[in-house]
C-alpha cells in the first residue's frame, strides 16, 4: 500500500514540518524542526507528474503521449506546478 | 473522458495536430455546405442565408471569418499567457466553427429563406390572425436548432481558448468576451473592405 507523506495540517491546513528522523539501522533518533522540501509539499498527483516528467527526459510531448492528453494540457499542468513551487519558495525561502 | 466532454472540450485530450487534421477538411466542407445551402458566413460568428452564393464567395467568407478570429484571439492568448501557440489557437478556431457548418442544412431547398420571407411580413403587417401554425413551428424549429449549435460553438471556443492559454478566472472570461466583440467588429470591417474592392 502506497503511504502518502502529508504536507498540510489536517486541522488548520498550515504547512507541516519534520520534527523527528530515525535511523532504521541503529535506532538513532534526531529531533529538530526541518521544513519539508518544496517538492514534497506538492500533491501526490503533482509529484507523480514531476517524477514521470524527469524519467521521460523532460519531454512534454512524451508526457502528453503517456498521459493520453494534449500537449497544451500537459504544458498547463507543468505551469501550474511551477506556480505552486514558486509560491512555496516565496512563503518559505 | 466521456462523450459529452469530448464534444464540448476535445482540446484537453486530443493534440492540436490531430484536431488540425479534422479542422482543415471541416473548413473546406463548411465552405461547400455554405455554397450548397446558400449560406454566408458574413461575420466571425455570423451565418445568414441568401440566394446567389457562389463557391468562391463561400470560401472567401469562411476565410475572412477564420482570419479575423485568428487576428484577435492569438494576441489575446499571448496576453493571457506568453507560451500560447498559434497552432493551438488556429485549431480552436477551426474546431469551434464546426457547429456553425452543421447549421447550414436547415436551409435545405431554401426552406429557411422561404419560411422567413413568408412568416416575418405576416408578423409585422397582419398580426397573429394570419399565422400558419406549420410555418411558425418551422421557424421555431430553425431557431432552436440554430441556437443549440451557436451555443455549442461558443462553448468550444471558450474551452479551447482556456486550454490553449491556461487562462483562469475573471481574467480569462474578460479577455475572451473582449476578443469575441473585437473579432466580430474586425470581421465586419474586413467584409466591408473586401466587398468594396
């Protein structure tokens, strides 16, 4: 079962931060406050899009073929993701 | 994607090149239909029936209409999004005009021309007492069919423009409405200019 990393608080929708990291080998636990990288703050479908886009060598044409959508639709999706990432950068530089 | 979505917004799913293979033949077929059914595309979104339509004028009308739409909608698209491609706008225009071409058969055997010529003077001059119900119903059917296809045309144009530009919200709607008015004005100016030549 694919487990999704939540990026927003389910109670107040504020961005979540990582407060604890654990080594699965030796059991070391690190506590702190680490903001999530911008890419991880995207929705699951956006992350999958970025992943596939990179695997296809950054070709929107290939993405369109794979997704069964038109080129403008895929380009628009990428532009929307770019906008989200830029907004994350502006709020949390 | 269901059939309704494919008919009202094929631009999401189908690439511009594929739609162009449909749109360009549709342009020629639409022009031939105009010749057959005595229709004139005398505006960006206009369709009127009149006798004396020849093949050359049918093609010219259609070309002017498409050109006017491109002249306005491409800069409008670029205004919304610099990445807007001319091929996407052209495809949208060609596909959006398909419903308009489908209206032309309502004038089969000059039915619409004859019906309009008979009914309208009666309405204007002699009042309801002289109405022939069959003629009124015929005219009403023509109006309903025409309205349906005109609405479909604008839905296609708007949805296509939205996909081509990635426009959103009030900015998209505002630019679209202004572009529609400007395209209509430009097309009529071009028609006036060309008929004078």
